């Protein structure tokens, strides 16, 4: 029997807004300043067992090449627009399920997404090699021009613009969310930025290549192999589970964990799946420490957190779906070859990467266009915007510490934590991997809470995260409180039910600001589309 999820009040939808045009009438050109838009197809979606509302399925592009899709409800729209971002290097339009904001089948909202201005070319991201327009769409333009186009099309279809606009996404989409708040503060009323790749240049051009190179032997074989990860993870959780005061099979805050992988070192002269060789112990220690230059200066504000080990499979170890490369190797090699340096200047590759200050700074010229590191969100705040940041503590792709570091700096620049929490809140999800999945808690979606914050003025004081068993039933629910608060067991009832936890300050308060070589990037604003 699954553990029930505590009820979360739905944000009440408003009255239904009927279309004033036929769906097919949207097939036209819209001459918008800086965002000339062409709707190439607009058709009523076919019935599909009533799992989603009847809607107008709209496809088109914003010049020169920003492909997009909109889904506009025909009978249930109440005035909200929700835009999604895309992951990795983008290059395709992600699936667009209707979100649950409290309406019938999610049909109270119109939804949209874009491919960010290019088509991905599989294992080789050559679209960016000599096409600055495509790069700029990906770096900073596409999500903004889609918001402009979508609002115009919605106005045409329903006779009025959306009452409220929201952006919700994760990973590269989380980066886009932060970038929109920083550079286009009037595009959205509320923004969710999950596991944001906001330190994009150093993440793609330094951290990912470093992960790949660190775990690769001279013969090209991985040093730590996938079969070793379960034993390492089990040992880490056993060593650090109780640090939060509760033995529940999860690490709530990996920063309190002091596990040394030598504890699972194999006996001399042996190599078994349940233990690490001395060389593997050394590599695990390096992964937990993060990259530095020859002078010991941090090259990225993050490292592999304790508890993330199961997620290393395919990220740091080889993945069959990427031609035998790890995800880190694929991401880093493509970024260094095709994206990370100005067109016409010398590029690099995974094989040629050097982890020095000089190479780090060489990435800045192009990286600053896509980084979403600015701490100046004053215009977004003045416009009444609300921001929810969230990240899984066991994320192996984008170290969660970088998001905590950003929020600490944001708070310091905006009058302190209490003042910042009036409009921006961070939620750190224990055990969650990258944008979902994880070894205990695996699902987290604060969209309802964001809508309630924007439309009712009620700031979220908790968001429920859940985990599921092999049959898909909820096996654990936990409240996630605004950082730095943590969930503490109240001593009664099941430890698998969120109602039995209360907010508490962390047992070991920590300084979340990380000293690293790229701290100055917070002061470099990126370009804005005209």
C-alpha cells in the first residue's frame, strides 16, 4: 500500500475564456518587433481518450529559425500561459504535457516550448560551429522571442493576452528561467528554475570535461566502472544517514557528510564489485573534491556530492546511448569543439582541454552570452515577479552547491535572506538526482505553489517531494522547506509521510558562498535581444 501524498490546495482557475477565432485562422505571419513570427500549422488536436483537453495545436517559427509549439485549449482556458524550456544543447521541442494548475485535465493553461533556434545533429553539435545567430538564439534569445510570439498568438486566438505568464523548466531550461528573470524581467510573472545550468560556460567547458578526463585511464577505459557504484553509494549512505538525526536511508544534506572512500577499499591485490581499488579510491576522492587549477584554485563552484553515486552511471561512466562515451565526455567535447569559443578563434576538445586559469578565462567571451549568473534582479522584483529555485542534492550532472552559492550571493545583494524570500525562494530536495529520479525522493514540482504565490500573494512555506516504488505507488513523501530550513521528524507517525515533519534550522549552519576563480562572472551582464 502506497504512502498518500498530503493534499496541496489547488490554485483556483478563473472563468473560462472562449476562443474568438477558429484554430486554422492562426496560420499567418505576425510582424512583431524583433520577433517576426510565422505560424505554419494550426489544427485542432484529435481526441485521445480524454487524458488532456481539446486544444489547438500550433506550430511555427520566429525568424530566423526558432521553431516552437503552442497548445491552446478550446473549451477550458482561464488565462494562464506556461512556457517550458529545453535541456542540454536543445535542438528539439520537448513533449508538452498540460500541467496541473487546478483546472480540468490541465486545460486551464496554454503551454509553449521551443527548440532554441536549431535542430540537434545527434552526437555532433555542429549547428553551432559557424552560425552565430543559432548560438545567440540558444544562449539568450529564443525563450524571450517565444514569449513575445506566444502572447501575441494567444491574444489573436482568445481576444485578450494571458492574464498571467509562467516559465517552468529544469537544467538548461533552469538556466533559461534565471536568464529571463535577469535580462527580460517583464516576460513572466513567475519563474521556476530547477537545477539551473546558470554557470554554463564553466559547467560545459570545464567541469564536464574534467569529470570525463578524471575518470578515464590512459588506455581510454573508465577507472571507476558502473558495477562499483552501488557498493560505494551504499557505504556513503550508511556512513552519513544519521547526520540529520534520523535513520531513514537518505542523506538530507551531503555537506555534513565526511565519508572517505578508503572505507570501501579492496584488500590488497584484489578487485571485486563490492569494493574499490586504490586507484578508484583516489578518483572517487577527486570527484568529491572538484576541479582545481595547478595552483589549487577552484575552477567550478561544485563537486560530486555524497549520495550522488548511483547517478554517476552514464554521466561519468560510459553510456551505450552516446557511442560508449559518458554524458560528461559528450557534453564537454561538443561544447569545446563547436560552442564555447568565438567563431573564427582557436577551439579545443576533450582531448586537448587543460584545466588552467588561462583556458578558463578563454571561455568567458562566448560563455558570458549564455551564463545566467547576474545578481541584479531588481527589475524583476519591482515588476512583482516571483522566483522559485530548486535543486536535487544528489544531482550528478549539475552540482547542487552551485545553486546554493548563487542563492547566497543573491540574498547578500538583495537585503539579506528575509528580504529576498519575499520574492525569491530556494528549495533543496534531498536524494533527488538531475531534474527527477533519485534513490529516495524522485519527484518535485512547485508549479501550483508558484501560481498561488503570484495570484494570491501566499509565499510557499513548503513543497512536497515524493518517491515511488517499483509499481509506481508513492513510497515516501517529504516536505521541502525554503532553504536553509530542513525537514525534522516530529517523533510521531510514519517517517514516510510528509505530515510528520516540521521545519527546522540546519544542525550545522554553513557558509554557502564558494570561493572560486569565476566569482567575477556574476558582475558580467550578458547581451539582450533587441
